[in-house]
C-alpha cells in the first residue's frame, strides 16, 4: 500500500517550508476572523495539491537544488488556498455539517460567516499573488477559480434537472476538480521556469490525475467503509448523479430508469431511497464500471510521465497515481 508519506518524501523538507510560509502569509485582523482562519487551516487534509506542485517543480527543475524555494511555495499556496476557500463555500452550498471528521465552518459559525471567510481567503490569496509580480502565475490560478465556479453551477443545474449525461458529468468533474489539479501540476513547472510545452504537459498530467481523483471520490461516496471524514451517500442525498449511478442508469430500460430517478428525487428526505439506490449501484456493478473509467485516466497520466527521465520525483508522481486508485479517504 502506497502512503502519502512515501509520495511526499522527495519534497518533505519543501512541504515543511511551505507550511511555515502559509502560516506567515495567512494572518487575519480581528479575533473571530483569526480564530476561523486558524480553524480552517488546522485541518487542510491530504495536501494533494501542494504535493503535486512541489513534485512537478522537482521533476521539471533544470538544475537540482537543495530546496525548491519561495517561488514554488507561493505557487503551492495559491492553489491550496483556492482549494480551502472552495470547500468552505461548498459546505455552505451543500449545507454540509461535517468536513474531515469535524464540524464544517458553516456548522460552527453559521453560513453567513463561512461565506465571508471563504471570500477573505480568496482575496488575501490574490493580494499575495499579485504583489509577487508573477502575473502569469496569478492568471493560471484565476482561470481555475472560474472553472470551479462554472463546474459547481453546472453541477447544481444538472442535479435539479436530473439530466446529467456522461458528457456533462465529465465536464463537471473536469471543472470542479481536474482543473485545479492541472493548475497545480502546471504552476509547479512554471515556478521552476520549465519550457512552455512542459508546463502544458504537466497541466494535462494533473488534469488526468484530477479526473481519476474525482471519480474515486464519487466511488468512495457510495462506500460506508471509507475513511473520508464525510458521511457516505451524500451525493445521493444532494440529488447528484455521479459516475457509478450514471453507469447503471445508462444500462437499465426506460421504466426502471424513471423509477430510479424518482427514488433519487426523494433521497434528500428519505433514507430508504438512499439505501435502495446505494444497494442498486453496488449490485449492478456501477462501482466497478466507474473504476474502469478511472483507470483509463490514470493510464493517460502515467503515459505523460513516461516522457520524463527517471527521478525520485517522477517515481513519487507515479505513486500518486496508484494512491488515487487505492485510497479509501
Ligand atoms: C467539492 O465537491 C467541491 C469542489 C471540488 C469545488 C467547490 C467549488 C465552489 C464551491 C465554487 C466556488 C469556488 C471558490 C474558489 C470560492 P463535492 O461536493 O463533490 O465533494 P465533497 O463531498 O468533498 O463536498
Ligand atoms: Mg460537497
């Protein structure tokens, strides 16, 4: 079993510097805001995005140095803080009471304050990015904020209309997850001044990894044994059609499809419908079908990596691909 500690190893010291960098840059005026900010930052989760920035930087650095340095830390901070802000807003939108096994910011301080904390983090992040004068870096990360918002709105519209197709599902997860992972991998290369084609290649790598990552997230949502720190079957309760269910819906006849969709419409208030759909997806092989699609994206990511010569960072990125498929949290 590949662990995140193994994956982080080639950039462990850089990630420590990154943590200190974020703590220095992100302070707030006002006791309550400072308390909320500390709360949001004290459980940042797996740190996949900063790890991806660092490993991409290490693999693309023209000369190997002891440390990757502040340009790379800044790039990692910009993407990670967009991620932090987006989850704070996401929990408001989804009315989620839990995140990573503890109360969400909205559950603890109410939605109106949670929205403002997310805004504050985004604004601060942009200020810090702009004052570095690295406008190409800031442009990259701003594009991913736009994509995140487009993805969330599209997802919410498709859930309301129950008209998610495979194409719209893939577009949603590309925008809400793959784009920020693509940005993470590309800004790592940009920060070490890699050639433009390498920056683009890394974006494609990160996007393929991100597609796989979100599909696994959607698979885990159906699994009661996962250690995600989130209640399972949340997507069903939110009326979201993700790949495991979508695959089943594509295979059943029209009558059964409308039966299942009727059940889905009741999931926000009826636990029996949640259990029935969950069972149906498991029994009809929806999880295995989704896993096959995920493996396709991982193969693409590994193909892109194989254009680099062997190095500890490349091995770690290949391990990250394996981790995405194996993870249970
Ligand atoms: C989690 O998805 C949410 C996202 C990946 C993106 C959320 C984006 C926004 C709310 C748009 C606003 C963006 C910014 C930068 C403020 P999920 O609900 O499927 O996963 P979950 O189960 O972890 O909640
Ligand atoms: Mg959510």
